[in-house]
């Protein structure tokens, strides 16, 4: 059994398509199929069921998939640990975060880390918490900034809450709410601009409206963060967003929700069954220190507060 075979197997298992997996891996499809057949022969069991063009995992494939992911993740960790022996002159950090964080605090924290460790490669992945948790579990990310509570019950994930942020109702500046606060009930029948499925903010909006006794009315849905803000600015509707994303958006106004309001917890997550590399630990420390210093200077965005007890030198 070879690592390349396991890598090919995981790629096919994730997309359920041999040709697309080969394209992702940048290998010839016949070569990939041959390696999969060799792996099946060595294991003595088929890993995929190929019925009428549909690719599904057999029981043997289902059993192998989490083990293969763990093996590949451990090998990658070992490779990066050896690189770390050079004293953080080389290495890589694979970081995931929600769109609101990329639009807010994270760019400055990444710039500080890059200035301190110029030899460390930074790879970032933007997505909803559900997608980021999945990528962490699969070993595709080292760290992720996600929203709590988790939808996943994966015991291999460890989370450290670091920030609280308020959610506000964003409106075009040409049509702001008439009161200094907005109640969730005020959104009944109002056209809303909605994020795509998988976004934490979509679920937060739907949950808040349903708890208030109504279903939200969508004027347009399926957007990413930047698209949603642009749609609101164009007057298509209002949206529920984190206050930090409104910095620099002169055409938008954020209105707080009436007490008790809505807030959410941002946490830094990683796999506790995989030892973090020196580079990942260095970014963790850099981020916490950056947030602590921003708080002491009063530079955290409006509506954002650091959770007490989180260390950062």
C-alpha cells in the first residue's frame, strides 16, 4: 500500500468521480484508475461500487476512508515538523475563516505574522463554519476561525473561544430604519438579502425570525458576503450581518438589534488528535497577541470584544 494510492483513493471518495479526481490531482485518469485497482487488489476488496456511472463507496471503502485521511494527515504533519526544525524559516500554515473575518480583523493579523515569519507560506480558505469544520476533520486545514456552537460533534476538534461580536441589521444609507434599534419582529414581511446555504449568518437569521414567529422573506438569496452587502447597498433589501464588516462601507448603515440583541462567538479550532506544527502554533500566538493589543488600544471594531481569559503576550 502506497501513500499515492491512498491519496488517489481519498480524492475519488470525496468527489465520487474518477475523471474529476484525476483533474484535481493533475494526473491522467487511466493512471489513477490503475492505482485504485492495484490498491483494491492489495486489500482484497473493492473500494468503489461503479453502477451506471454512479460512484459510491463499498463497506470496505467506508472503513478505509477515515483511516486513509488520518494517515495522509499524519504524513503531512511529519513533513512539516521536519521543516520546522529549520527554526520557522520555512513551513506552511493553512488557515480557514468565515468571510466576515477576512473582511475585518484577519488581514492585519496575517500581515503581522508575515512580517515576523516571512519564510512561512500562508494558505487561506474562506467559507462557512460547517465547511471549515469538514476541512479541518479531513486534514485540509491546520487552524480555522469558526462560529460557535458547532454543528459537528466530531470529538477530534478542539475550539478556543476568542471573540464576541454583535449582529446588526444593515440597510442602505439612503433608507435607514426610523428607530435607533431594530426588533427582529420589525423584519416580518421585509425583503431580506440572504446568504447562500452553509453560511452561519443564514442559519442565524432564519432561527431568529422563526423564534419571533415568522418565516423571513427573501428578496434575493445565494450570495457571498461582498455580494450581500452590495445588494443591500443597491436597495434590494436588508440583511443581518456582523458589525465588523461595515468598516469602509459608506453607503451602508448598521442598526443594533433591540436588547438583548444577537451576538455570536468566534473560536479558533484545530484537530486535537494531530499535533500542531511550530508554524501553526506561532500563528495561534501571533493572533492572540494581536487581538490583546488591539483591545488595549481600543482598536477592535465596534461591536467586537475579546473574551476574557484568552492569553496573548
